[in-house]
C-alpha cells in the first residue's frame, strides 16, 4: 500500500521550482546541515506525491502536480526523488490544509482528504 506525501516546491517561499521539477522528472528537498527532516527518509518507490502551494495560513492549499515516486536518493543535505508526474498544472483547491505549510508532510494513509488531493 503506498503512502501519500504533500510537498512544497518553493525555495525560500518564493522561488517556485515545480516546473523545473516536472521537466526533470524529480522532486528535491534541501535543508541546512544538521536539520534533516526525518520524514523524508520514509519516502519510497510507489508512494504518491503531490506538489502544493499555500493559499494562506487559514485558507487551505492548492495542489498543482501529482506523481508516483520511482526512486529516492538520500544525501547529507538533500533528498531527490525521481517521479513519474502523472497529472500537472491542476490548480486544485483543497479547503482543509491539515497544517501542510512546510516543505514535506506525510506519510498520510488513504482517507477522504487524501482522496480529494490525489484523485485523477
């Protein structure tokens, strides 16, 4: 059973990388040394991934791209996932954010909220 990940693609909150990620077939997370997100080490092939953007702290998220993780490279200061992007440029509004305001959230198990994000 796959896990579900909701991730960001903006560096510094303003430099959107999602189109580059789509073109390259990847998603990448970088961080300052010593602050590795433990969640990223749980990502695996077959998991589902959705790139989101915040609509505001209290107003939900917008889902732009959906994919299936093909592989994961864990390095000292970044995680690189190879991704088969299966749906792009969606602009899907999700009213409930579940606190997904940082770069990586999950793993989520399948429920109605995940279905709303990941349905094709």
